[in-house]
């Protein structure tokens, strides 16, 4: 399998309802998202012209629309948090979620948002979301049994 990774940056604020630490308060992160996609190729030959598995520009457009535009400079809070802090409803950049906006839940949302937008011959393989330079969550596709060129 041949893999491609593109890195995206966005700024998002959140708070975690039900957490008994500092993250229960609204705070922000400079997120760094690594998106890795792949496809099966004949590794005994070069890729035919134009020689791309997927143009990085096309991957950027998919992720920009499905993820970055949605989260950049937004405040993401759960409905539970909003119910307990109704004053946040006045925020024009508020994104309300059913789940708590943890790195893990953000990754699951990002997975769902990206995978159906990829070309049929491409597969989402891994996501890595850095909340800080030394703290991140990772989602990886489970290993599947391949049948020829079919996933």
C-alpha cells in the first residue's frame, strides 16, 4: 500500500463537561491534524501519468471543507455544557455537539467527515490530532483482508 499524509492546522476552543480538571473551563488549542490516506498499487511499476496517487491539492480541498472550515476559530461545546452555561449561547462561533469535544471524539468526527469524500480507490488509513506539541490522539484503520484490488 502506498500512503500520503497532509498536515493541517486550526485553532479551536472547547470545554469538557463532567471533567474534574482544568479542561472543564473554556480554553483553546492550536490543533495540528495529520491525515494519512492510501491505496493499493502495483509496487513493481511506477504510477501512470500524471503519477499521483492523489493530488495533495485534492486532499487539501476535502479536509479543508469537511474539517478545518468547520472548526477553525470556533468554540465547540457539548449540549450538556451549554445547558449548564446558557451564557455561551451568545457566541457567534459556537458549534454545539451531542458528545464532549475531546481529541478522541474530534478524531471520530473527522474520520466520518473525510472517509466518504475520498475517491473510491483511496482509503483513510490514519488520523493524528495534536492538542499540544507533545499530546495527541491517533485513529488507525483496522487491518482488513484484501481481495485483489478491493478493500
